[in-house]
C-alpha cells in the first residue's frame, strides 16, 4: 500500500505545527470561535453537541496494521476508548478536547495520517471499492488512480474554496461496490471496443435534501486524460456553481438545472484548453504509483474447497459466517474476509481500542498487515488463505467481530444522529440497535437474504437513507422523533433513489414497521428474489397497505 513520500511527510508535519499555533490563539482568546471555525474545519475538526469531533482521512479505505494500532492509541489517549468508521471510509473520534488536538495531529502524522480536507468546501477523501486489487471481477486496481487523484487534489489552490464540499469515488469493477452514482464525480473503469481500459465519467450525484443519481457525461475517458478532465469539471463547477444558497450549491444542482448535455459541453470546452497541458498523465507516473500497490507474496495454493466445506458442515455458526462474510478472491486458495462492525454490543461502525489492536494483530497474522474500510462502515481483510479461515473466525469470535450479517438486515448504515450531531432531528443509533436486537436469529436473517437498511438522523443523509433498500429518515414533529420510510433504493450498479412509503411513524413503531416491510416482502417474493427484486416487480402498493392499511 502507499507510503508517504517526503512531500507528504513535510506537508502533514507543517500543517500540524501550524494548527498548534492556531489552537493556542483560540484558547488564549485571540481568535473567536467564528474566526477559528474555518481553520479547524481545514483540519477535520467539528464542534458537535457535546464535544469536538475529529474526522481522519483513510484514503480509499486502506489502512496498515501500524496505522490501526496508532488509531487505537488515539482512542485511548484522546477519546473514550473507541472510534467510529464512516460511510466515507474514514474514522471519527467524537469526544476530543481542543487543547489536546495539536498533540493528536502530531501522533497522526507519525503514522502517516491526517484530517486535512476531511471537511470544508473542498475535494474530500476519494473513496473506492474495498476489494480493490483482489476482486475476482476487477479490470484494474482503482487505488492507483485514487492515489493520483489524492495527490492532485490535496491543497489544490484553485479548488480549496469550492461552492460546496466535493466527493469523488472510483471503481475498477463492473459490479459497483463504491457507490459511484451518488457522488459529485463517479468513475467507472471499463474497456472500450478495442479492449483498452478507461473511465465512464458520471457527474452530479448526491444525497441530502435534493438527492440525485449522477448523469454520465463521457462514455470512455483514457486514463492519461483523467486529471485534465477532472480539472475541467471542477473549473466549470467552481465558476458556475451557486454560492448564494448553501442548499443549492452542490454540483448536482448545477447539472440538474442546466442539463447533462449543456454541462458536458461546458466541460469539453474547458477541457480542450488544458487537455495537452502538464495535467496530461504520463504512463511512467501511473507505473510509479502502481508499484506502491504491488501484490503481496502469495503462496501457490490448491483451492481446497473440500476441507472448508467439511469444517462448515461440522459447525453451523462457521458455515453462516462463511456464507455471509466471505467474498471471492482472484488468487486461488485465498478469500476476502468482511468483518462486521454491526454487533449488538456497539453502535454501527464503532470499534473499541482493544478491538482495533486485536484486528491489527490479526491483519499481521492473516492478511499481510493490511486492512480496508468500506462505505457500509465495516472492515475487510483482503488476503486470507482459505485454509486459515476457520482459525481466523475463532480469533474474531474472541473479540466480538465475528457477526455473520454482511449484506443482511442487521448490517445497518447509521449516522451518529442526535446522540452527537448538532444538525440532526432524531436519533439513528438507538433505532439501528433496536432493529439489530429484533433480528438476531441467523436462520431468519439468512432466509430474508440480501437487504440494505440505511438510517439518517436528518435530511443531510449522512446515513445514505435515500439509497437503502429500506431507507429510514428521522424527522422532528413538534419536538417528537418520527421516522419516514423509503423503499427500493440502491447504491450499486443499478443505483436508484428510494420511494417514500407515506406518512412518518413515531419512534416506538419504527422497528415494527421494518418487520412489517420484511414480512410483506417474504409474502410477495418469487423464488430466489432479493428484497430489491421483489420491490421492483410488485411496486409500493402491498407495502403501503401493510404499513398503513387500505385507503
């Protein structure tokens, strides 16, 4: 995986030293909170309901075991012994004291991490497929291009004060695991008619108050033109995006208002002026970055499925974990292991310092010292030998990380909600935990099959409720928490926004409503249909009738 060069190291150290001086000025009263706010946001520091929250970038979701141990140490020293992994493949610490932030940033710099551009109206952390480099269906490793984008976008002088925050996602697979269609820019790698790899470019996706699925503005873009084309898009947005209304400032609004064809024309006009500039991406630079992502020293193995089947046959709990949490690896004899952070013991995405240390040790022992974070708030060990899966599962059980629910009902995305966030209207975490408690039976969970439930505590949609198969949005009604439901959303290759079921329901009816929706699905589904398949076939009516009764 990528390691800092001398430019990265100097930049992060100098930023940490600079912020130490800025914090000292704030604590002395030389800076007011209003004056300090843009400075702290540049370093990923938010002021939440109860304390400061620090958001730390995890570029394209890749973490080394050393970095994970460093995060565990930070959780102990500066927080309350845990961290929260987010839908941006980042980690947040929710109980930070301002006077300790400079030391925290220095500790982060020592493990090649920072919070620069994890907030503010700039290009945020570029996200990608959590299976990058190892997926059996992958065309090319997208991390290479994510790293190139990171280097291009970090402290870009022209794009440090955009009309609004800006998010980019990249996938190298035809099966989209990076949710590219709900990003400001989504890049889908595919091959053209001549077999050459390049990118479909999607623009104008996003959620929040006015959700949109991104529009395709270029069917195929050569990799050497990637940076110049991204620059052209950002220039058009920076010039024409609205700055008078925070709710209409995202690029999705601009694309929607002028149309994809006109937006494409403006981008192409700008692109022609810079296409052959220093932004042209030479192959030797791609090769240089690619060398950082060279595959580990895999053993030559037989793909001995018989032994694994025998172990599964002797232990139903292990069999359930294999079925739910294991994905196909491109190297024979290896598997991709998904680690659920959705247990009964903690809020979705949360991990204790002891669990972080344990998973770092397991990454060293079983997966070449590397971990991944995905946008559904779970972790991945990407390179595990199949003949060691049972041993790994036993170790995960010891630290509460062997929940067999990836892609199922209790694998819930949830934002921090009103428990932490000053913008929220309602709580998300208690709802997610209550749903989790209702669906603990693994047989029932696996019978229901693949379904995504996403929960947001307000219209900002940090919990991605718009694209959950079942979306839940917290709303405030005269000081009481209610929840609206949407059905049929998807963040995958078939990306779609969910349809609203009807009136919001009070908090004490929310879990029952989820069960009603799932029971209706089971009554309506045809053989082997997923929840999304069934909903798209039968439509909203049976679900509305089950929830609200006949009109």
